[in-house]
C-alpha cells in the first residue's frame, strides 16, 4: 500500500494544470476535498445514478480517496459526463477498489466504456487496486465514461475518475488520433518506488518500479541534470534510474504479455548515460522487436534519448531486445518504457441526432428516467436496457419498453386500432383496459419497427396527458414514482523540445491492410440479465442520498409545444423506414 500513500501526496499537491484543466472525481465521497492546485469533486455534478459506499473496515486504506466508491445496482449502464474541450487529446484514468463494500466477498466483473466504445473489461478483486489509463481524442464538449453491467447480479462500481488534456501536439505524435490508446505497461527500471503523478511527472502519469533477474540496477551520478528531453518528458527520477546487462557483450531481453492479438502497439523507451566517468567509452546497441532490428541506440550523458516504435505483433506476447554492437565497450542499458495498445476502430457515427433529441425530452419528462445518459445505442450489445436499436449507420431507436411503472387511468381506445404496434408499457395493473381483446393483451402504447422516435414521443406524451387528466378529474389516483422506491442505507467512515533526441521507427507490418475489428482487449462477458427486472428502475441520487420527486404535470398546451419542437426536425425520418436489428 506504500505506493498509494505516495499517491496521496502527489495528487493532493497538483499545481501546474489542475486549476484549469485537471478534473478529479472522488467517487462515492459526500464532500469535495480542496487541494493546493485543485479540488477532488463529488459525483453529483457528473452522474445522477448510483449509491455512495465505503469499503469494509478491514480494507480501509491510508489514502482516503480509496475508501469511498460509487456503486450502480439499478441500471445496466451508468455514465459520467465529463466536461472537455472538443477535438483535444485527453489522459483519462479510472481507479477501482472493491474492498468488500457490500459484505458479499463477490468482486464483480463489468465493462468500462468511453463515448459508446468499449474501453476495458474490469475484473475486480477483493483487495487489489486496479487502475486503467487511456489516451483519447474528444469529439465534442463532453466525454461519456460509462460502467456497464455484463453479468447478472454483478454491479459495477468506481473509486475515482480523472481527466486532463494533452495540449502539446508533439507528445506521442505518432499515435493515430482516430484510435484510443490504452496504457498496458509503464515501467521505471532499476527503481524501488512508484512515481505517482504530478509534480514528479509533468503529465501526471503513474510509473511502476521494475527490476529483472540477471540485470544490474544502477543510478546516475549525484547531481546529474538532464539538459535535453523528448516531448513526452519522462520524469527525471525515472530516467536517472536504470538497469543494465552485466557484461558488455550481454543483451537485455524484455517480455510483455499478454498483448491483444494482432493489435497495434505503440512503444516509447527512454535511455541516458549514467556517469561522466564513461564518456570516454561507447555504449551502443540495437533495438529489436520480435527479432527485427528497428534502430540503433547511442547513449549520451545528460541527454534523454527516446525511441518510439509502432508494431503489430502476430502473437499474444511482445519481446524487445537490446543487443550490443561490435564497437560497444559498455553493456546495453534502459531507464524506462511505455507500452500502449490501440483500441478497435472507434465509432464514427453516434445514434441519430433526431432520436437523441427525442430521448432527451422523453428522459427529462419522467423522473424515473432522469438518470439515463451517455450513448443510448452503443456499443451495440450495451444499449439502454429499455431501448431497441438498429445496427444501421447511424443507429436508430426502434422500440421502447417501460414496463411496470405503476401508471393508472383509462387506455385510449384509438391506440388499439394501430395495426403494427408492439408493447411499450405493460404490467400496470391499475390501468383501465376494458376494451382489450386477445390481440392487445398488454397494450397502452406501442410501435412498429418503422416508427420514428418522435412519433413514439408523441404517443407517450399523449397517453401520459390523458392519464394525468383523468387523475385530476378524480376518477383515478396516479401513483407517484416514490412509492416502492428502494432506500439505500449509507454507512459512515470510521517541455523541453529536442528534435535530435527522439528516434522514430515503424515496422513494415503497418503497411499491410488492417485486420477487421478483433475481440475487446479483455474478453467480454456474454451472460445476459433480465431486461425487464423491477430492480432496473432508476433511483435519482444526489451525493450519497437517494430521493424522488413527483413527475411534473403536462397539460395539452405543453404537449402540443413538445410536438412542435420536434416534428420539423424529423419530417424526413417519419417518411423513411428504419432497419431493425
């Protein structure tokens, strides 16, 4: 746990970029925490679902940030909306500690998503602290980070979430901006301690200390100053520790795995000379990936040399070798390395804007739905659990299922005359359905595959208005959303730029056509869960309290205004069929 004690001092002393650009969320905390350079904020401004929890007392950590978490027992997908600058690259980091918060000793497995793309499958453990970091280029002014349930009765959670921009376009310049890049390894060779973010690292990265049997750990002369660095600006403390081979004729072999099969891998390795005493000697070695030499490295005292490489391994492991040349009088050496794995191709088209506009009004109208946010139809296997979507480009919403919502009132008879309806709302036993026949056994409002979302919205709003009207007339008493809503008990807590020091290499494999999208970086969990379960209704939360308010009333004039706001935008869509999944 020593590394997370150090993280406390690193993250709670953010200065350079925190005030304006760094966003930190202390998930599950009831109060914000001020720091020298910024504020760890609570969840309330970024997500409306979930419950605040504490790890069990036996799992309490020295770093308070890890003792709270946000758990999501209700919906199949729960999304944080992070404010961002459009078309800007960001570092995004998520940290997870299950800590047996629910006293079940059953750490869950779930998916982490970003803007409708799968980021990672999180396989949590009872005691291990997991952190995932990604470089991602924004498409709009928000970043949607979602936690998606993939296993029955296994509920996602998160301990902290951070995002900060990369303003210098020269940093990791050879990473394709059309892909996301998951940091899979970042090692500080020859070191004993973690480097945990700013201020030791200008870019707030985490560096894991790493040693290897058969190699010698070494450190630079006291007082050594690096006068030149690459744009990636690795921490001085990472560069000035290193490991080297024992003899001048020995090689260094570094293995990394598992690596996502046939994926694009970005490598950034850092080197320097450790002592003025060796300036009269020569340290030169070949840089090999998969037994193929990509470049030759020559180290200099006081200069950090970076080697970048883009490779596409044909198997699930990656091997890097440093082989001394014939003229080298000193053994190979390495200070630090970063390895990133490219994502599958990112979605380029989101759910139809017309459908998004309709959903926004629909969700904002009903209190039970106000926690739903993020991309509704993507990834394709993780749409909102009450929506049906097409596989078309862009995806279209084709069905809505809002069952068992305790609505009452008389069902308008003319809706039963629509020939291609499917169930929209069922299980509301107090509804007056005296006109029902065998062909309309559970019908209030329905839709066929060809109906647009705006028509759905019109029908839902009309039925809602009719129900509210009858309630006001005293013929029926509508049941508010707060009846039967679960209450969750809460516990209490006991650059320097140098064009000459970066060597760029890229393998010929990159010239080959890219393979079709492969499996996620971690195998996805395919087990389904009950899409119509009562437990999936949405509580609305603020900080660590859950509360509900009455659904706002809608009169006929308001209904007509809603219709007018949308009918012009989707006139063309209403006349064109949509393709069903």
